[in-house]
């Protein structure tokens, strides 16, 4: 399709404006983390790395970061296991309720976080607490896993569909038993899809706040929660800017990698 | 059994397969001799691929048994059977090089590295791909992928090679070239080939014997000449070649006989010279002329009421000559024995008796 000259410029302008609206505020956060003025005067009068040093020494922030990493890794591990199992079931077998299962697995990512949070909170307090499973880090991991499963499921399912079901048949036909087929064919073909799904899942978990609010036990504070609770303390503001800057970088890298991995079809490089 | 005194390479006994209410394969009995190039021909959905998958072990039969070299393998997994498959979409492993693909069957059988290399190189040479061993399948053309799939299956030296429409994805020129190569390769390695196709010409040119499938049953088994010259049912007559049937009133008027008869288009002449004593003749009018380079097809409406297709080689005629015949009255003639009686089966198609030599 050919567009007129003016239409091309108009569309380019709209694109630039749209992207600027998203990314300029983020870059202001990054810049302000080096702003020497405590009230973020603009333009910054002087530059400093003092806030970065103070953030590094802040015990609360460091503890929250470690909690977030643990929660992210835990949720990702559960998502990898369950997501790929469901993807295999849906792709390989025909069974009653297959479409329903597929929908139910994808649904949590669309459900309002506050509903998921309240539901899980109730479940943990009234059903699981009597069995000695209290809210804590574990409940946060389970809560995150509910929507992390989706991204792994989608990635693995897409790869399985594209690589065709009969690679496993070809392998068995050539004399490989079930374990050899998994080791030499199934897993290598899925590897990059699993990695992409895992990175996305980690990214989702790492910045989640709503479900976390409802599922975290006392004393369990993830990084986003720590930011939220320190947001309105005036003397913490510069430190929060630094933590926010770290969060931005920490989210961008896995998402970027995940996108690269999803695009390389054969999964040959990783 | 006519497969010879030796044990058949593949024997199917009362084989059935149902998918829910659909009967994909209904009672197939078949014996395929050692070293034979055997084709299973039929339209899509006729059950030929399902039979192939049951021989390979991918589908468990609903009833009946599969014997390979006299041994019942019905309950064995694919990796426990001495057969290999060339898949329709090749199913090459995308994350491995061509050499790794070909070596795969040896690797999982724990053949030593040096022997693996040698045998893979030899297999790649036999399909003329020696230069491409380090490429990924994605970097190959359709014809090359086809050869890799062949080499990968042949390198493990199976007793039987199953080919599931292996040439379906190739263009016409390449397909014709691969037909010749496959046939030569089969003669060279001496392995039994079981070849599934919906292309009647492919089946006729390559096979020692052909089984024509219809609705999950075998309508006829025989050599290409038998199947072509003496079709056992109207379906076979129509599917293998052009359907040229004379039946009912037209058969009575032209042939003076009751029944349905098949006459192959190239057996009929319309040069106008008077019929000899061995020939039957019929008058008609040319309804359509289709010029196809080497040959011309005439669609002729007989005065007796049937429609016959006649093909003639364009030995001396040109497109202008044949086009002038459209609408003209003509006199057709064919040797009387070329009108072959075709038994019309009561529905559903029973197994034809005259090809019983292929059954137990």
C-alpha cells in the first residue's frame, strides 16, 4: 500500500508521540536518580551518585529485592513445569474438555488482579491455614504462578504447533525410546521457547503488586510493595527513584531477550 | 500364496481401524513380498495412510494383526519394529544439521562415532547430498529435504521402507526426477518399499504391484498392467486412468452385451478407416477437443447415448487439424477385447475375487 507524503509524516508523528508518551516519563525517572536536588528541581541543578549509594545501603530495599527474586524464580519454576505439561496435553491428545482447559489456563492473565488476590487470600486464610499452610513467601509464589503459567503455556504451545507433531514419531520410528526422544528431540526443539516463556514469567512476577498485596504474609515485602509503602515518605523519595530505575532495567532485559528468542524459529542458537 | 514360498516382508491380517464412529480401515488383508515396490493408491480419506501408520506402529489397529517378516508386531512400539518411514512433510529435526539428522538412527542405537560418520556419509552420497552435510534443514530446498529424509531412513538399513506421499510437496519436474531416482534406489538397496500415493501415474510407473483403496477397503491388488487394463470395479476404472464406461442401454446397443465395460481412451481410434473383423465400432459426434501437446483428447458423444474419451498421439496432426473436428460426426473403433467387463459391486464394495492371489 502506498501512502501520500503527508499521510506518511502524520503517521510517523503519531508513532513518535505515542512512544514518547510511554518512554519519556520513564527516562525522567532514570535521570532523576542522578538529580542532586532533593525535590527533583528541573532541569537538575547538579548531578550526584549519592542516591545510588544510599539505595545500595538501604537494608529494606535489599531485602525486598531478594524476596522479589525468590518469588520470581519460584513462580517461574512452577510456570515452566505446569505450562509445558498443559501445552503438551493440549497439543498432543484429544480429550473431553480440551478447549475448556485451554481457555481456563489462559484466563488468569485477563482476570482482574484484585479479584485473583481476594480469592487467593480467602483460600489461604480459611481453607489452607488450618492445614498449617500460612500466608508467606510461598503464597506469593503460588499467586504469581497462576498468571505466569499462561506465558509459558502460550510459548510452548506455539512452538509445538510450528514444529509439527511428527518429530516425535520420526524419532521413535528411527529407533529412539521415549527418554532418548525427549533428550535429543523434544527438549532441544522447545529449549528456546521455554527460556522465552520463563523470562516473560519472571518479568511478570517481578513487578506484580496487586496479587502480592493480598497473598504476602506478614513481613514478606517484594520490591514493588516496598516502593509503594515508601513512596510517601519525603526523605525516601530519591532512593525510590533509584530502585525504580533498577526495576526498569531489570524488566527490560528479560523482555528483550524473550522477544529475540521467540522470533528465532528453529531455536538453533540457544 | 503368490508372494512366493518365502515369508512375505509385510502381512496384514483382517486389519481394521476405527476413529470413533468413522471406520478408516475396514478389513484389509494383504501380503507384500520381500524386495517388492508396493504402492497403496487411493483418494484422500481412503485409508491408505492409516494402513501405513499401523505398519509403522503409530496407530494401534482396532482389530487384526500386522506381521513383519512373519513376526507378529501388532503390539510393538515403533522403535521396536524393523521398518522406517519417510514422512509426507519429511519431519526433519530442525535443530540438527543434515549429518546429525542422518546419523540419528545410529546414534540412538549406540553405534560408534566413526562408523556413524562413515555410514551417514555413504547414505548422503547415495542420495547425492554429500556437499550439504553441515547445513540445517531450513537451508535446504524441498527436493533436498526429501533426500535427507530418505537417507535418514535408509541409513539404519530397515527391512521395509514406508513412504507416505513423499513426493506430494514437490513440483512436477522434480517429482518426475525423484520417481526415477527412488525406483533406482530401491533396486540398488533391495529393500521392500511400501509407497502411499494418490497419484495414479506415480503408482503405475514405479510399482511392482498396486493396491487401490476405496473407503478403507482394497478394491483391487495387481500389477500396474492388471489394474490398468482389467479394472476390477468401476471405481478402479475411474481412479486409475480416465473413466470410460459403457453400461446399460449403451452397452447393449454398441457391444450387444449386458453389463458395464471399460475402454481405455488410447485404445480407441477415430481415424475413420473401416473397422476390421477384430474391432467393434460405434458412431458419434465430437463434443470437445482438448489439445495437450503430445496428445489430443476428444470427448465423443455416442449415438447410442454414452460419452467416451479418446486420446490420440499427435504424430502428424497439428492443433489446427484436431480443432477442426469439433462438432463433426466420427466413427470410433477399438479391438473388441479392449472393452473389459467391469463387475458393478453391490454397495458396499466387496473384495474382488479375481485378485484373490494377493490375499491369503
